[in-house]
C-alpha cells in the first residue's frame, strides 16, 4: 500500500502540473490522512497570495477575494485503502468557465490514491 507521503507528493505534482497552489493544511496522527487546499491564483495576484499566507491570514476574506477557484481535499485511510472527499470552497464566477477543471483534477488524484 502506498504511504501518505507518496500520496502527498503525487498530489503536489498534480497541482504543479496544473499551475495550482498546493497547501498542506493538516496531517492526521499516525499518517492516516491529510487535508490539502489546491487553488488557482491569477498571475497578477501571486504576490498578494504569498503576502496573505506569510501574514497568517490564509483563511481570510482577503485570501478568498484573490482566488479564482479552490478545492479542499481530505485524504483518509480506511481499512488499508486510501480515499478522498472533495469540497470546492471557491467557485469561479459564472462568466469564467473554471480553471481547475475539477473533474479532471479529482480523477487524477483518485488514480494517485490507488498507487
């Protein structure tokens, strides 16, 4: 069975390959899971994104105002099998079709969980 660190590395690679920000938010004890945020940030907001993170305001309205999209992923191990739940916390404006391509990202992560 694939260990948690390998899964986190795979999700980070998926994020990088899709020009998304990867933020490991939480690790559960005994390596039984993690919570990750993947976000789409326009290049003109890059410096604001980093400034908000450094200031420790990663969950503020300021952060939400500069994100194009955001997906929270909760990865857990149950019965020696990895699974994930997904919540889209920031959705694109209706005129913008969506940069994350949520279903493709979720499909890639689900494949990574299988090892």
